[in-house]
C-alpha cells in the first residue's frame, strides 16, 4: 500500500440520503403542511428532526432484530407514525401512506451534483444506499440526474448501514478490494462502518457534528461539502 492510502482509491461509494440528497430541505415544508392538516401547532422545522432521529432507530432495530429487511421507505413510514403518536397527533393511516409519496421528490444539494461531475473522470462513482433498488434508480435518474457507474442497495447485504454485510457485499459486487473503495457520507456511523470493513472514508460533515468516539476507524478526509471533497481528491490524484 502506498504511503498515502488515498492513492489506492479507485472507487467512491456515496451515501444518498442526507449526503447527496437534501432531506431537510425537501421534507420540512411538506411535513409542516401535513401537521397543519392534522390540526397540530408543530412546525415542520420542529417535527422533522424527531422523525429523522426515529428513522435511524427504526433502521438499527430492523437490522438488530433480524426479522427480515423491511426496506427504507417502510422504516421512514414507521418512524413518522411513531413520531406522530409521541406528539399525541391523531391521523388516518391511509393519509400517511399517501403522504409518503413526498419521498419520491427529494432534491439534491447543488454542491453534490457539481462535485460528482468533477469527480467522474478520475473515479468510479457508485451509489451505496439504504434505499430499495428501484427507488434508488428513480432518484439517480430523475432527482439527482446523474449516471452513477453502479447503484447498490443495502438489500444486497440484507441489513441497513452500518452493518458489515453492506460494505462487504459492495466490495464483492464491485470486484474491488476494500482499500480501493472510499465511502463518502455525511453520517459518521456510515464512515465508521465502512472503515471497520477496510474501506477508506471521506466524512462530508454538512451538519457540523462530531465524529464517533473512536481512534481506530477515523475518516481519511473531513470536508464540509462536495466541492471541498473534489478539491482534496483531485489534488491527491495529481501525478
């Protein structure tokens, strides 16, 4: 391995939800409209962080209990229902199912698309996401509007990130050794999970949050957005 481990990287795997796609910007407004329809005084800005936090718990529980992989959108729905109940907000389950269509219209961060375009000549770019395969293909084609070299769902590993099966399945599918792959994510647990499986890691710290309390599985790169990511990687890639 070269002195600089980044020099080994040929493939970048990207988290999609919250890293490439702007979940808060896409969902806060529609969530606020739903709450008003349901007679709640809560705003989307107040409620959405609760929903997002519960979604992570739903995913972790899904993987830990191992009763079968439920799928990303189902865990999002469960988290919404839990959060509504936690705030004593009454709802019609059919209305919630209709509302979940908002997840089809997520918008990317502008810098993520520009960064992908800058990086595509130098690296193989892969979506590695918790979403379902067809759903991810829709988002890549119609929302992000970027032609990834591959789109890999965690369904290949049967669990949500950061389960090791996700990263190991991705390496197998990509026919690459872990040190040749760099995980790019705005969530520190995703980077830690990838690093524990031998991947390199780029932490896109969009939300100004601390990294996990570990000295073993730290990121190789910490940046604030995809423009900085491209600056660093393309400079490292210079002969």
